[in-house]
């Protein structure tokens, strides 16, 4: 009897094939809710039962995270048995069988050749139709003299604005103001550590003027990030996406409350600029006395930032947050007595850094993946 071959990383799309014949494609970033496949995942009261994610180090590696409250079992192609405890992840390989419960199990398979053929044909037809639609849309946009992409980005940024709020923090005799933004529908939000100033609770003013409070759950002074839980929400939150997908010159919007809400305490301000790139935090700020994590990166843009914008959102044309607004380079020089007439050097904490160093392993609770 020949030994079983060593499992290889998948080289194409994967799917889960269940005993009842149902198959579910495994997209590189997907969250499975109970309602997606209720006959396969019993109701457990969890907001999500599984998350499928592509490894940031190797795109051929797809991981499955157990977001239920029960332990899963898996059998590898070589016969090895694994347990997948709640909040733990496992690498998916073809031939692997995952037992979600006594009544539900599925095998990981490559997308069948027939399905791949249909998908290819479907894509051809789809792209042909899309091509015709795009030609018509372009002609219509030119007639209107306003590109649809511009109109859509304006709509996206307007929606994103509803997820950003004003923060008041008081610690002893010290008081400060800044901005923050929601990252899920449960009230979790991000801001700067220097905005919360070591407080356990802060006051939040939502768009429209509603005042509420927030509890500070976690802080990181080196990264300059705070995670807070706001009692009331606007029902709008920002999807966190990697800034590494941005192209130099792509538009960026900063959303926040400049001058601590002196401009408006009921509505945030929006400024537009371009994405300049990712910079090494220690290379940029080290000479001025600020040290970050080794190898950590910050996003640079010329989108306008003022005092009070700290902790606000830097968003792309889709209205997704790519960075947490941090500071203006000019402020660092003033602090060191080295003032120069520097403009257009504004920085935000990359969402990649937030995920990696501040919110690791939070796929299940919605903080890292939506």
C-alpha cells in the first residue's frame, strides 16, 4: 500500500461539498452566516458560523475559521484527524473532510471541471453583456458631463460620513477632542489612543447631534489606536480594507471633526486628496522622536487634516476605510522646535497594521472582516 500523498496547496477555486449534495464556493474573503446555509449549520445564536480567508502571506492558502460555539473535527487526505476549536482556524486542502456536527459534514474539493467550464462560459457571456452596458453607460455619462464613477464615489463618501462621530475625553484637568468611526453594527469603533487620553469612558456626539457615551475597550500607545464600544450607533459602519490595493494618485477622503467640532458639532467635514503611498513609520517619525513598531507602515496623503481630525477615517472611493487619521507632519516639527512651512504631508495608521497588531484573530466577531 502506497503512502498517501502530502496535501498540496490549492491551485484554483475550492468548494465545500456537503452530504446532501449542496456545494458552496469558497471565496477568498467570505463570512458564512447561519441564514446562508441553515440546513447545514444548526442555530447556535452566533452572528456567524464560519469565515473563509485568503492568507496574506500566500494567496494559494485558504483558511477556515470556526466562529461557532462548538468544536469541529476534520480528517485530512492522509488520514490525520484535526480538531478545530471555536475561534481557531485550519488550512483547507483538497480532499479534506470537515465535520461541522454529527449531522453535517463536507469535503473540500477543487471546483469541478464542469463547473469551471460553466463559470468560464458564464463569464464570457457576462463580460459581453457588461461590455455593452459599459459602452451605454459611458455614452450616458459623457452626455451628463459627470462620470458615473464620480457620482458613485460622492454617494459612497456621503454614506461613510454617517459612520464618523465626534469624541470628547476628560482625564482629570485635561480635556481633548477628536474623531472616531464605527467598524461594525454592534457599536465597536476605532479612534486614536491620544484622543481617548487614558480615559475609561468618553463622550460621543453622533452625526445629527445625538450625545451618548463609549467605553474604552483596548488601547495601543505605540500604534496610537483605541478600540471603543459606543452605546448608541447610527446603523452605518465602515468596511476595513487594505490600503495596499490603492494606486499612487488614487483619490482619498479624510472624514472627521476639525478643530474639535468648532466647524460643526453635528456633522463631520470631508476633504479630498490623493494617495501618496505607504511609509515606514520609524523612517518618517524617528528623527522627530516618535517610534512605532518595527516595520510598521503609515499611509501618506495630501488630503487635508486639521486638529480634531485625529482618529477619523481615511476612505477610498468605495467609502471603505483604509487608514485611521493620525497626524500632520508639521505638528511633529513644531513639537521639536523645527518648524518649516510643510503642507500636504498627512498620515494615517494603515488598516493592515490595525488588523495585524491591534485586532488579530477577530474574524469571528466582525471586527476584522465584514
